[in-house]
C-alpha cells in the first residue's frame, strides 16, 4: 500500500528543507504545493495568475484550485509508491479531499510530523531565506548559506527572496496558519498519526528526529 507523509507546521518552520532531505533519503517524491504554485507563477500559467494575488497577500489559494492541482500531481507515476506532502493539506476540506483521493489508489496518510518552531525564530528564518529560481532549493543567509552568495549550490541558478517573506506578509501568514491550518493538528491527532518534532534545533538534528520518528511507523 502506498504511504504518504504530511509535513505540517507554520510557515518558515522548515517543512520544505526537511521534506527535501527526507524524500531524498527515503527515495520518495517531494510534493510541495508552494513550489508548484511558484512554478506556475513564474511560467505565467492561468493557475499562476489566479494564485498570485492570494500568495502575495499571505492568504490561502482557494481549496478547489489547490485540491485539483494536487490531485493532478499525485496522479503522476512518481507518486504511485507514496510521497512526502509539504504545504498540503492546509485546511480541513483539503485534508478530507486528500483522504478520498488517496483511498481511490489504495493509499493513505500514515504519518504527520508537526514541525514546531516559536514565532520569533520563524521571523528570523523567513527574513533570511533565499530560494533558487530553478527548483526551489532553500538557503538561509546565517543558518544554511550557499557556498557563493546569490547562487544555488545544487543547480547554479539565481537565488532570490520571496515576495511573501516581507514582515507584514509573514505576520498575515502566521495568522492564517492559526485560523485555517492549525485545526489539522486535532484532525491528525485523533487518527493517531501526529508526532510533534522540535523544529527549533539545527537542520541536521531536526532531520535525525524526523527519521527516528518515521522509522517507528
Ligand atoms: P508555502 O511555500 O507552502 O509556504 P509555507 O507553508 O508558508 O512554508 P514556507 O515555504 O514559507 O516555509 P517552510 O516551512 O517550508 O520552511 P523552509 O524549509 O523554507 O506556501 C506559500 C503560499 O502558497 C501560501 O501562503 C499560499 O498562498 C499558497 N499555498 C501553498 N499551499 C497551499 C495550500 N495547500 N492551500 C492554499 N494555498 C496554498 O525554511 C525557512 C528558512 O529557515 C530557510 O531559509 C531555511 O534555510 C531555514 N531553516 C530551515 N530549517 C532550519 C533550522 N532547523 N535551523 C535554522 N534555519 C532553518
């Protein structure tokens, strides 16, 4: 049965950083809703144009658009044996839709790490974040700097700072997380799938905690 892992946590907690490392380690696909939206945005697709305003304001893109985008992605062959989901689901309606779409392929969400980080650290992480244009590889000017400033170590593409990492937008995203996404903590707790991971530690330590928790599943 294909197993799916939902990485949950506030914006800037390190979901993307950890999801990439764990996906590489376990040889699973990494599905990031934010990365898919950003790729659509830079390619100026209809979906990208529709999502842009919501993203720049720090709001969630409407459920119907997001669910259908993820359904398309999960139907790709590389997700057939399971995947790590980062940034999706983010509302109870998305979580219920995910359960239904996975069940259609005899899959299920088996593990939900909640990466917890206090708000003061989140602000520091987001304002120091640099992302690569080609594939969304993530760096931090202080905690995870690239070898050469402004250039991705992995693919040589340009590093940029995200439009939604401005202080006032980050604050809005944290509010949206509390109101719309935090209810998923109770949803997955009730199913016995949620494990809280201390995301305030160093990147390698967070990875070790995640892999240890995953090994028990
Ligand atoms: P999305 O891209 O998903 O943003 P997010 O969930 O807000 O998460 P981030 O990407 O900001 O942070 P992260 O937790 O991945 O942290 P990272 O690893 O980068 O979504 C963006 C927007 O798209 C949304 O606002 C919404 O509009 C839309 N959207 C996306 N999904 C949607 C959905 N399902 N429904 C509706 N709308 C949706 O780390 C942050 C920084 O910290 C980096 O610089 C990193 O190097 C550094 N760092 C990471 N870990 C550590 C550590 N342990 N120690 C020190 N530094 C660290």
